[in-house]
């Protein structure tokens, strides 16, 4: 077993330990926050504060722009350039933060008066907007430090810092009883302070661990600056359009349904976000070595990792999707106690998008490893942005609120097909090999899980208690894990995975 495979397994275990703890904290945080704020203020924060949630979930993706350049130099064993890349990354993300502030500040102040906000909450909406913008800016400025940690595969530190961050976010909810202003404003302010603290923690860790590499230097390299700026710019365009589309759909739903609908949308996004964090964490552990192998032109190893990460990502996504689709209401009832109207159907339709989107990660890593991302990000941004007008039209025509998630899924499927053809055109990616190695197994897996879901829907009719919910959810999770593990991987891959896991436990 190669050291690289062992490293991937070790990194994945660190990230999943982090994720299990973070999700446990998030589950309790959401329940407690809903109780402390009430449905209206929870929906208000879900509407205005969604900018923070999106940028936090995309932070590792933003970090991948700088990480890509660092990993290329690690692959070439060229240490001299890493501090230069880090310093230029600080400059670039400072400019991005300033542009973000100007654009979102103007757009937010224009849009808020036209939103469907309950009387007496308008002032709170403005304050939540301000704190959300500053929180997102701090997250953007943390990106170069995240990139340095991930590129050097210091996932133990990455996990610990994340756990501390989410623990603090849970802790601030208990302070809401002492709020001198509206609780949603106080909560937004405290989240900003937590994010600021995490930013300084990352900086201190990097400076202590990487010494001179993590020290900002006034370097001048016009050629490298241009290359990094272009790469980060295209990366920002793609991620920003994804953020704008998701946040924009939230605003569209608000205009037609009000903040109570946003509360349901917030719950659906949290569920989808938890699943995507699982899958993104898996790909964070694969990313450094995919980039390293691409940098040294070992394309066989690079594509093996891409195919393997695609299958692993889909497997995790479909297991979680299957459990949640079968048990949506009892899980929500156990989790939140108060289940917002429309939350169940929102989650069930949104998970279709999540399943299709699971293929995004490995393809995204491959494009960024190549550095050839202009067309990729342009197509991705254009298709993603179509969510806004199409969602508006569907709700204007009287379609149900959940139709916006069906539209998102359809557009994401089109997006996936275009990405595969771009891979073929720009990177010499063999689509037939991908179909044979990955998609045939995916199709078989989907058919089997649809049959299982149909059996559950028609034959399982019980009054769920907290204990029976846990038992059924765990049982379905185990069934899904065994079946998907057998279907998605070859016998050799299964032996390899088991062997890696045994050596890491």
C-alpha cells in the first residue's frame, strides 16, 4: 500500500471525524436557534444571513485557487515560490473582499425594501445584512490560510479549528437570552465575532507551523500575479454565481411566500449543506494529490484518483439521500421539534440537485489542476445563473414553491453534461471511460435505491417515536452503505479501501 494512499485515508478520517462532530453540533444548533429566534426571525436570518452560510460552505472551494498553485510547487519540490504565492494570494483576496463589499452592499440596500419582510423587522434586516457582509469578508480573507493548511495536508489542525469554530457558534446561541437588541441582530453580530476569532486563529497557526512561508511579503512578480489573478478571478466568478443563484432563489421565494417560506428553505439548505460538506471534505483529502499528479504529468494516477473520488462522493451522497428521503418528516421532528411548513417537500426535491451536484467536485479539481478554467467557469456561471429568471417565472405562473428546486436539478444535469464535454475538449478526458468506470455503476445504484424507496413508501407505515426513528434511519444507512459499497466499487477497489482503513485504525 503506497504512502500516498495511506495519506488520503488518514486525511479522510481526520475530515470525517471533524464532520461528524460538526454535524452533531449543527443539528443541535439549528434546533436551538429555531426555538430562540422563532420561525419569523429564523426565516429572516435564513434570507439575509444566507450570504454567510453560502460563503462558509464555499470557503474550501475558494481556497482551492491558491492551494492549486501551492500544490503545483510542492509537486515540483519548488519551495522558493510558496511564500510568494501566499503573499500574492493575500493581495488578490483583499481586492476580492473589497469588490464583494461594494457589490453586495449596494445590491442588498436596493433589494431589502422590496422584500416580503414582516412589519417591524425592517431595521433588523439591515443590521443582519451589515454583519453578514462583514462576516463573509472575514471568510474571504481567511482563504489564503485555509489554502496553506490544506495544501500541506495538515488536516488534523484543519479539523480542530473547524470544531472549535462550530462549538463557539453553538455557544453564542446561549448568549441570546442576554441580547440587548433584537435577537437576530445580536446573533449576527456574535457570528461575525466568532468568524473574526477563527481568522486570527488560522493566521497564528500558519505562522507558527509554516514560519516564513506564512509571512506576508511585499513581493512583485507580474507574471505570477497575472496568472493567479486570472485563476482566482474565474474561480470567484463561478463560486459567486453559485452563491448568487442560491441566495437569489431564497429572495425569489421570499417575494412570493414571505419569511416563513424562507424558514423552510433554510432547513432544506442546512440538510443539503451537511451532505455537501461530507462530500466536499472527502474531495479536500483527494485534491492535493490529484493536483500534484497532474503537475508532474502522471495522468494515469491523476485520472484514477478522479474516478475513484467521483464514485466515493456519489456513494456517500446517495446513502445520505436515501436515508433522508425515506425518513424526512420523523428526522425533522426529532431534530427540530417544530417542523416549518414546506420543509419536508423542500428537502426531498432539493436532494435531487445534491445527488447530481456530487459529480461536480472531482471534475472541478481536475479543471483547477490544469489551470484551464476560463470556459469551464463561464459555462458554469451562465447555466447556474439561469436559476433566478426560471425560478421567478415558475412561481409567477403559479407553480408550487418546490418547483425552484426541480429547476435547479434540471439545470445542474445540463451543466454536468457540458462539463464532461469540456473535459474531453480541453483536457483529453475520455468520456467513454468515465461512463464505463463510473456512470454505469451509478445508474445501477440509483435503480436499486428507487426500488428500496418504493418498498418503504408502500409497505412501511408506523407512528415513529424518537427511538424507532433512530433505529430505522440507522438500518437504512447500513443497508445503503453495504449495497452502494458493493455496487460502486470493483472487487480490487473494495479490498484496497478495506486494507487502507485497517491500516489507519
